[in-house]
C-alpha cells in the first residue's frame, strides 16, 4: 500500500491543467455500449475508477483501447448483460451501467452495489424510476434481475435529485419508445455532460442542468468523438492547496461556471479568485478567516465532495467554521485524522464545528475514503513538519497522480510504495 509524505514547509505555486471530470466520464463510458459504432472519448483522467469502468466494459464484451487521455470503445461485439459481484464490489458506481444494459439488451443481471466508506448508498430511486419505465425488477441472492419486455416512456418524479438515479433513467429511457420526463432531476454539470454526449450520439434529450429533463426515445445511437469537461471537484481541491500553502495557483482548462458555490467559500475565507477565460486563478489570503456555516446541498449548492477538503483548509483559518453534511451519512471520517494533526473539530450528528487553530503539526494519518484523503493532503500543506498519508489508493480513485501535480508546483511531496 503506497503512502504520501508531505513536508508543509513549501508554497504551492504554479499552473495546473485540470484533469477530465471523473463523474462525467464514468456515465459516458457506460453510455458507449448503446451505439452501433466506435466511440472515442478524449480528456479521460488516468484514475483507478476509470480503469475499473474499462474492466466492466471488457467484461460486457466491448473492445476498449486506451492511449494517453483517450479511450476508444467498440461495443459491436457486446455479448453479456451482467456485472458480476467482484466487479461491482470494486466500484459500486458501476451501477450506472444498469440503465444502459437494460436499454441495450432489454434485460440486466447486476450484483447489488452495496455501500461504501461514506454511506449505505441505496439505489431505491434508481429501481423505482426503472420500474416506471416498464422494467420488471426482482432482487435475490444479492443480485438485481431486470427484464424490460414492454418498455414505455413515463413521467418520473425523483423523491431526491439523485445524480445516479437521474443518469440511470436517462440511459434507460433514451432508446425507450415514447417520451420520458424526469422531474426533480439532479442538476449537476455531469448530468448536462451526459445529455450532450447522448445527443451527439443521436439521442433527443433536453433540460439537463435544470430540474426537469425530457427524453424522446430513439431507435439507434451512433459512435462519436467527445471530450470530457474539466473536473470541478479536483479544480477546487487544488485551489484549496494553494490557499493552504499561501501560494498562487493558476488552473488551466477549468470551468469557473461549475464552481460558484466553492469559489464563494474560498473568497469567504479571504482568498482572491480571478477568472480569465478557461483559467481560474487563486491569490491566497494573508490570513485565512473562518467561513461561518457551510451546508452541503445538491447542485448548484455547496458540493458534498468538497466538504472534507475545505474542512481541512478551515482548520487553518482564524475563527470558527461550521460544516453541515446533508448528503451522505458517514462523510466525517477524515476528522479523527485531522484531530491527530492538532485540529480542533467537534462533531454533533451531521454538524462539524471547526475552531481554526491556524497551524497543524505533521503526523502519520490514514486516508479512509477518496475526498477525505484529499483533505489530508491539504492538511499536510498547512502543517508544520512531515505528514505521512497511508491508503493513497483511495486518493488515486479521483486524483490523477496527485504527487506529480503538487510537486510540479513546488510542493515537497513524495510517494513511497
Ligand atoms: C454521485 O454519487 C457522485 N458519484 C458522488 O461523488 C457525489 O458525491 C454524489 O453524486 C452527490 O453529488 C459519481 O458520480 C460516480 P446521489 P451518487 O445518488 O449518484 C441518496 C466522489 O467523491 N440516494 O446523488 O451515488 C444517497 O444515499 C463521489 O466523486 C438514495 O437514498 O449520489 C445520498 O444520501 C462520492 N436513494 C444522496 O441520495 C437512491 O436511489 C445523494 O446520492 C440514490 C441516492
């Protein structure tokens, strides 16, 4: 198991080209099984989650070739409609293949995705929406058995604007005869990216980015080329690294319009953010100040994925910051590790109260999940002395060679196998 060793004595200063968005490329790779021809996807990040998605595609019978940031998928010889337990357990977000497999085969057999480090991750909203599209679903022996003999468009209201349920419904409905309307749809930019990709393939979808999506089913989808949008969570994480180390960070190929709530909090801490085209520039605060109360909400609210990285930054602020985690029930696991570094954080249910101490001390800490691991990197930049982070494989799920990115901006960071 590799570890990262960070010495917090250096500023992070420089330019970073932002990687493609993990949470856009995963559903788009699932969508590639729907087309007759080859799909070529550019700006795909090198992440273990992407590698696992490629494994699922190959398991289904697709030919997949990866070179540099490009992934080519040929689904012509796709033969299987199942996702076995071992693949689903490696990455529960493979559940986003469910809608696409049903659209392709009229049936699907996938292992229950189960929970993960941050929560139980139920899929009741996915299954309820698919049943409304005419899919018969039974759950037994840890598998979900789906048969769709007479699919029909439907008006679906999601009880919660679930990202995954919205994506699965779009993928299942895009080739279902008739019109499907998704009300209370998730509004994340990754949903709009999926709509753009499917429409380029020949689908007829509108409204993504808003709370109502309209899908007119089509008979065929075609192979296309597409380039993935930049990752907004990775972008904000690296801005926070600059703020933590008092360095100026320039993000290239970033999309500030996806980052409003996050930029707002960084500015609230006293940092200055400038946008010039596809560049987002952070000039660090001389003294970081506490941000009051921050509540995680569905997009365009403050993203749950940046809660732990920004909480780490808040430990370096003068004053109090309060984080309310409204989306996942177990997303405070980084706190015990931050406390080992001298942070003063109290938890009361979904509320974490951070009393900014200004300085942390380096320590041996353990990443418990993806974004909590990124939080420890930020804490390492704030801390005096060396911080050693174990379980770096969690961080590698979402951040492409994080040590090379930070080292290219002057950070004293090494990976040890
Ligand atoms: C996506 O997860 C992202 N993952 C998550 O990013 C992100 O945190 C989340 O959306 C929220 O933005 C991918 O896109 C691969 P949800 P998803 O369905 O689709 C409850 C990261 O770090 N819910 O919007 O699973 C659920 O329990 C990851 O990159 C149900 O109750 O999120 C949670 O409390 C972590 N029933 C809330 O909704 C359902 O059927 C939000 O879940 C589905 C969800």
